[in-house]
C-alpha cells in the first residue's frame, strides 16, 4: 500500500466512526487495476515513500593509495608496510643490508626532516638548506636529492640517497640506504625508480587460501572442541628459564640511573621524578598513541591526518613517530603534575616497539635533546 492510499483509507474510517453509530455500505463495485487505490505488491521504498538516495559523496582522493615504481634490474619489490611508514619498498638481491623505501606525507617540514637525516641519523654537525641540494625528478614532481655517507645505526661505511618533495609541512621521500659501495653503484637505478614512482587507488586485499581440512594441526595446538584427525598430544611442561639478556642496547646519558628490579629493557630514572624505558606492545600504533594521550588528559583520538602529521625521530636505526605532550600525567602506574611525555614508537608486523619518557616539564628543550640522542642510539642486540 502506498503512503497516499493508506492516508485515504484512514480518513474514510475516521469519518465513518465519527458520523454515526451505524455504518451503511453500498453495493459492491469493481475497479480496473490501474484505478485501485491500494497497491498490494508495492515495494518497501514505495510503501514508506522513501526518496531514492544516490551514492555517498566524498573526496576524490578518499581511500588508501597503492604506490608503485618500476623495479630496477637486480632489485626486488617487497610488500608495503604502512605501519612502518613504508608505503612501498625494495631490496637489492646482491647487496645484503641495502634497501629502499617510500614514505608518504610525514610531518615535521623539510627543515625538520633534513635535521633528522643529517644530524640525528648520520651524526652530521648540521643539515644543508634545501635549496643547496641538487634538483631531482621524483613521483612526477620537482624534488631535491640528499646524499649522505658515514655512520648510520652504529655501522660505519654507510650511505643514503634520499629524494624528497614537500606539501606544506608534509614531506614525501624515497630513501635508499646501505653499504656505501652498494648505494653509490646503484645511484642511476635509484634515480630512475624515483622518477617512476606513482600512486593509484589500492585494490582489494587478496583472498585467504582455502582451508584444507585434511591438514593435521600442530602437535602443541590447544583443543578445538571437536573431532581431530590426530591423537591428543601431551602438553610440554614449562621449565625455569634463566634471565634473558636485554634485547636492546643504547648510549645512556650520564645522569640516568638504571632502575633496579625492573623487567623492562633499558629502564632508567633521572632528576627525581624522571623515568624512561624501552618496551614492546601488541596492537595498533595509532590507537596506542591515543591511550598515551589519554594519560595526559587528551581524550579525543587522533584523526588520520593528525597521525600522519606527527613528527619523526630516529629510533632503532629507522623512523619512529614522536609524541610530545605537556600536562598532568595520570597513568596507571605514574601520576605527575606539570609533566612532559615523550614517546618514540614504531610498528613492525603487529608489534609496537617504543621508548617512553615521563619527567617534570621544567626540563625544557634539554630534555627533548637527551631523549632524541638516546632514541637514536637504541639498537637491537638479538
């Protein structure tokens, strides 16, 4: 029944009820189908008189992008890892330790990124002005080329080629690092790759392979509650393990003191209420940053644009996001008024590795400088 026909029926019934206690009906009449007020097979949309809605409107650039480039001979394209700020990446098949990756739209501006590459990562006394660097064609744009040699991540004899361009404070870069001879010998291939970089809407995720129900489960798989095709296996008994060595090492400022009895790697205290440690968590990086922001009274989650615009800091030889907040710390294990929270964090295959510092905000820029230097020195030992 259409909305208009329902209204007519309701009106007639109401009029009959109000006019007399006794209803009088005339002889039965027949009407052609096209004159009948009731449409019994009407669709839900017609019955409810709903307007036809068009497709959702949004930015033409909405949605994820897939970034591609023409892989040079002797190089191998790897799967992108956006959580590690690698929107596309490659490695050299004949040069272990040399790799190349694309990072799209990180914050910090050109000056901040140049300082990170030159001073924090390669230990140079200063970074050059952008206009002093040679121009390069990169991803269909006019960019600049940074060329560095020296010590990177504690390894001497390293080099980097970095093509980059900026859009406001966001910098997109193609970074090629590795042994100096490998980087120098592949400069032409790197420049050709930089020129070929392009973006396109990301396709759908590949489908998972079909499950073969005849494949036996691992011997130590927990019970599934149903029949299995293999006999139950005895569960191994946990054995006491010796204390493991720290998986991380770093150059620690002289005024930091190791925290006795801590289970966290590289856990130090300083200046009374100051505390810093390196650790790992599972979960999503952006959501975990929101939890730490909540400890500082910032309850609104980061937008995707805000997350992408966070500055970067050198950590474990690569880039990590830098969270820098001031306010009253109200955490589960620590409370401190007028505090400074500094976090360097990066994600690898679902694991977040981070360095977290909480200290009185009075430490100022010296506190940030010590934190940056410490993070840049952190390295894996296993």
